[in-house]
């Protein structure tokens, strides 16, 4: 009892120079007093300026004491501040991805599949908002790209109208039957279709030089593209362009038809998202402006390429999309 009292009071008494006033102690109490004195002297010596050992030895305990304080500070920061900081840091990445996607759309008709992964994984945008904003931006870019490529391909209005109507019908049917189909198998099929078509086009020594399919064939292709787009989450060109190339459709009309089929699908989905209030207008408008800028550059580049050069560009894009889409599907399945 007496030893505990001395251990508790020894340090302040020593600091005041009053340790001699403590009554005589037994051997155990004296030993404890000596231990307290040595500890106090060591602490005072180590706390002098220039004591490197004291600083090094004090770091672990200082860090452990600081962790709760840092945790409290982090918890006190509003989520909006953290989200805004993240958006600012990732702004250039999102802008670059949007420009690249627009460039690919203007050049090959394919590229919109890049947007949603970038928005969700890098900018941390919720999935539904990312899809809605991407569709709005792709709608603007698709209108411009379709106009440029349709004018270049000089297609008649009737087959284009049949294709768009069929694609819209297929997309609606796919949306209704979405939960009844194995989505993973469908996505893997789309990945293999894009990959196989790209490899075939790349290995071919001559660009496709056949005729444009008839309106009835375009109607069936539009149904397949719209349906596959709805149940797989891909854009219409990713499905339609490989099918058209497999039928030996010239690459320029294939791009134009793929972009034309995408418009009613994107428009329908955008209207639905707008009614549900899921569209982030500032984000969608920003994406649209960046996509249009990239699409403009891609369209200019496509005019400078020969038929073979354009075929190679489309083939490489299809191969990249097929590999990426297949990998993403398998990873999400695991």
C-alpha cells in the first residue's frame, strides 16, 4: 500500500524538489522510489533538444496516439468534399476517355462501350447515373456521326428506316425478356462475335466489296442488333457492324448503318431515364460535348483512310472490344 502511494506521488514530488520530505521507507518502498527517480531522470534527459533517440523511440507511440485523431478528422469531412476532390483528380482521365471514345465512334462507329467503366470505376459515378449520362452523350455524338457517315455512304432512306424501326422493336423485346435470359452467355456471345469478326476482317486481304443487304435482311439484322443490345448492355454497332461485315457489306456503309441503328435505341433509353429522373444533365452535356469533339476528329480521319485502312481500324477496334468485353464478363461472373 505504501509502495503504491510512493509510486503514484513520487514523480510530482520529485519535480517539486520535495522528495526528501517523504518519511523513511522499507526496502521495497525505497526500491520503488529509486526506480521512479531513475525513470524521471531518463525522461528529462531524453526530452532535451537534440536527443535523436528520444524522437525515434517516441514515433510509434505518437503515431498510435494520432491514428484516432486522424480517423475523427476523416469522419468529420463531408462526403461531398471527398467526392468533389476525387472528381477533380479524375477529370482529365474521364475527359481523355470521352475524347478517345468519340474518336473511335467517328472513325469506326464503335467506342461508346468505354464510357460506363471509366465513369463507374474511376470517377465513382453510380452505375445508373453513368449509363444514363453516357446514353445522353452518345445520343448527341451518334446523331452527328450518323449524319456524316450516312452522307458519305449515300444510302437510301427506306433501308435505313427499316433498320431503325427493327432495331427499336428488338430493343423493346429484349428489355421485356431481359430477366428470362442468361445474360452472361449472351455477353460472351457478343464478345466472341466482335472478336471473330475483327480477326476475320484483319486476316482478309481485300476489304468487303459486296452489296448492301436488302431491306428484309436489314430488318432481321436490326431485330438481332436491337435485341442483343438490350440484353447485353452493348451498343447497336458492336453487334450490327460484325454481322454486316460477315455479309460482305462494304465497311463505310456498315459503319453508317451501325450508327443509324444506335440512334433509336439510345433515344428510347434516354427518354426512359429522363422520365425516371436518373439523368445527370451537366454530366451528360459535358460527355456529349467531349464525344462530339472526338467524333469530329474521327470523322475527318476516316475520310483520309483508304478502304483497307478503314477496315483495319474497324477490325482492331472490334478485337479490342471483344477481348475487353469478354474479360469483363468473366471477371464479373467470378
